C-alpha cells in the first residue's frame, strides 16, 4: 500500500517509470511484430483469395452472358428468317404452312431432307416446297408426323419452267446440288440469255405458276448439232435449309387436312 502511494505521488518514481517505458517501448513493437505481420499476411491472403473468387465468379458470369447473347443472336436470326419466309411476296392468296427441316441426307447422290410435318398436317406427295427466294423441291414421301422431300437439284427431279421475259417453256432437270440445273426440251433457236429468270409454268398441275426457280447462268451450243446447252442456278438457297413453306397447289385441293 505504501509503495502504491509512493508510486502515485512521489515524483522521482514517475521519472523512473518514464525512462523505463522509454527504454522498453521498442520491445513492445518487436514482441508485437510477429503477430502484426501474421495478421497482415492473413488479411492479404484472405483479400487475395476473395479477389480470386470474385474474379472467377465474374468470369463465369461473363461467359454465361456471352452464351446468352449468342443464343439470343441465334434466335433473332431464326425469327428474322421466319418473318422473311412467312412475309415473302410470292403468293399471299395460297394456303401455305411453315415447316422445319429435321434431317438432310448426306449421301452425295441423294438430295433429300425430312421436315416436321406429315399426313396429320395434310401434307401430300408432290406438294411444292419453297423458301423466301423460290422453289426448293417437293414432298417425296409422307409419314404421320414427318415427310421426306426431294430437292430441286436431285438427279430425279424435273420441273416445267418458262422464261419470265418471253414465256418460252422448257424443263429444268436436277444435275446434283454441286452443279447448276440443266434445261431441256427447247428449240435450237430458243431466245434465252444469261441472266434470264425462270419461273414455274404450272403446266404439270403440281407447282403453281409464277414461282421463281432459277436464273440462267450459261448458254452454249453443242458443236456437233448446234443444240443449246443451257444451265441455270436455283434461286432458292439449297445449302441453307432450316425453315421452309409447304404450298397447297392445284393438287392440294384434294388433300385437305382431315
């Protein structure tokens, strides 16, 4: 008790304590340094780990957003194509139905594809198939909910056409999808030139008249008998088949949906 009183009130003790505190104060910092360093390292490690996790999460979010944008662009592109297809000015007064391509044959000698419409939708054999640019082909076989179609460029396909400029008729025959169509059954002195547009003539009772089929790409003469050798490029994009239209032509009246 006496010491405490002396420590508080006796001036010399205050000076001694001051000097002692001054002398040992560096020891406080030294003794506390490992803990401070550990705390700093811990905080730095924790901060770095947090930043790494945040960066990973942001990167994942960015990838997801980019993926969503890609999907949105794809859907927008498909919607634009559908609007273009359904709003095509080919024939607004005819019955038509949109169809989606499910499968395309990869056989180099068979140019056919399958669509998601069949007998239950009123689809019939011989039904015209078009895109927003012109004739694509026709239905070849029908099942209950799907149908198989043959492309305009198939070796087995032929369609009566006429020159839009002068109504001269001929037959456009498939020559494989890596080649242009071949035009047959025309007079030797036929009035036709490169760039002429060929449209359906309607003479087969299957394809409605006036639909674009092809554009003349080459006009030559056979040197042996002077017969014309004429090729034409299809107006439809036969290499980009996704959404198409099925038309109810003259024969379609007999095949109304049941």
